[in-house]
C-alpha cells in the first residue's frame, strides 16, 4: 500500500493539462474487441484502470503496444474466446463492459460480477435485463453466465439511464446484424464518445447525445482505424475545485467546456472567478460562497465531482447543501473532512450540509475510492500542517501521475510505499 504525504497551506500556480477521459476510454477499449484489426487510440490516460482493462483483454489473445506516452495500439487479430475469471475482473466496475462485445463476438460470455469503488449499490440489472430482451439467456450470481439464443430486431426501454448499462447494450447491438432501438439511455459525453467510436468502426447509429438510439449492427467491422479519446470533464472540474480551494491562479488546459455547463453554473453560484477561452479554463483567487449542489444525470452536475466541490465548500462562506441521489455511500469522504476540522452534517445517505469557512488541520486519513481520494488531496493542500493519505492506489485508478502534476504547480506532495 502507498501513501501521500502533503504539506498544506501552499498557494499554487501554473498550468495543468487535463487527461483523456477515464469513463470514455474504458468502454472504447472494450468495444475495440469488435474490430478484427488494429485500433490506434490517442490521448489515452496512463491510469491503473486502463492497465487493468488491457490485462483482461490479454486473456483473449489481444495484444497492445504503447507508442508514445498517450498513444496506444491495440491488435485484435488473434482474439479468441476466454472465460473472464481473473482477479482484475472482480476488482473494477468497468469489467462489466466486456459482456456486450464478447457476447456479440462469440455468442457466450462468462465473467465475475464486477467490483470497483464502494460508493453504494451498483446493480447490473440494466445490463442483464436489456440483454434478455434482446434474446440472451443470463444467469447471475458471483459469476455471470450469458448465452445468445437468437438475436432479433427489438425496441427496449432501459429501467434507468445507466451509463455502463447503456454502453454494454450499445456494444452488443453493434456486433449483431439487426436493428435495435434503445430508449431512455444515458447521454453523458463518454457515452457519446463510444457512439462516435462505433460509427468509426462502421456501425450505423442514430440519436447520439439523445435518450433514444437506433443501432444497426454488422458482423464485419472496419480494421485499422484511429480514434482520439476526448478530454475528461470530471478531471477538469476537479482541478477547478483544487484551484478555487487553494485560492490559486491555475490555467486548466485541454478541456472541453461544452461538456461542463452544469459545472460552470455551480462555479458561478459559488462565486468562483474564472475565464474560459477555447480549451483553457483559468481559475483566479475568489471570495467563495456556499451554494446548493444537486447531482443528476447528464447534463446536470455529475456525481463524480461533488466530492471535490464538497472540499471546496469547507472554504466557502455560508451553508452548502449537497444532494447526491445516485449513491448512498458518496459521503464517506465527509467523515474524513470532519476529522480534519470541517463543519459537516450528514442529514441522510443522500444529503449533507457543509458550513464554512473552516480551517482544516492535517491528519492521517484514508482514500476510500477514486473521487474521495482526490478530494482528500485537495483537503491536504489547504490544511495546516501535514496530511497523510493512505490507500492512494484508489487514486491511481483514475488520475494519471497526480503527484508529479501537482508538484509542477508548487504543491508539497510526496509518495511513499
């Protein structure tokens, strides 16, 4: 296990570039199985979740080569069926994304139920019920067994706008020779990115960016394509919270502001001073104000960014109400903040009050998941004294070389194993 040691109270300054989107690259890696050739992906983040996905793909004979820091070449020419019963499958939520393309390719799939961050109930019923409606027999316990009986044209309505459920069904439909309409799907930017990638492979998809998709799949998809992973709006929002909380001037480059409307609205409510020119968002020292933060399905404020903004709220004047209806364990990081001196009241599993501003004191805390971990880094940077964060491997899953990137801004952060 590794830990970060942070000396807080430093004002930061400089430029930090946003990585490729974690939530886009994972389904695109899974979808690359559908191509019988080579896929070149640009702007791929060097994070642990990507390495775990590649490790699972190797079980099926898929090879890869890093050509440059963020350019990845995937070779699926020797792909073969394999049961996905490796430890990596258990450990990450994204492993469920292999269910769709493996079924489309081989007519069967066997894999462990996915693991991942402990942020609340994350059932896979949207995936499995959707597949059943499309002619797939599914049995699910600790291991998911699936077998294609007979695919058919269909129109199905998703129980909820699940992101990975939508992506799993998109990839299955892309690889079977039928036309399927999916209704009430997720519309997040990373879901749209998967749709654009499938179009590059030759799949006909109508309605990308809307809750209704019409997909006409095909068996012989294109070989040898290139695709660029879009920038990560969640990471951009994290760096906004970092800059505002430390009252620093930081330029965040490589962003996609069109994907961040709800984030900009909360920034304005909290009186964060910023400018957005092309792909650069520059945050300036601000007199922060408490606000209401309510997460929701895209294009509303994303659940994955409420924890960095929760840390920011400890430095804002007044009361901030956070309502995260999606996950009942997202507020675990607030208990760590309270230990550091934050004035926090958890009203119920989905609502919390943060009253500020309050000074934070460096403590020994624990990273509980990707987003809580990065939030505790922000807390450590604004706290007085030394903060030690344990189990930082969670952070490695979603943020590339975070300590080096923060040190370039002037942060006093080191890593010890």
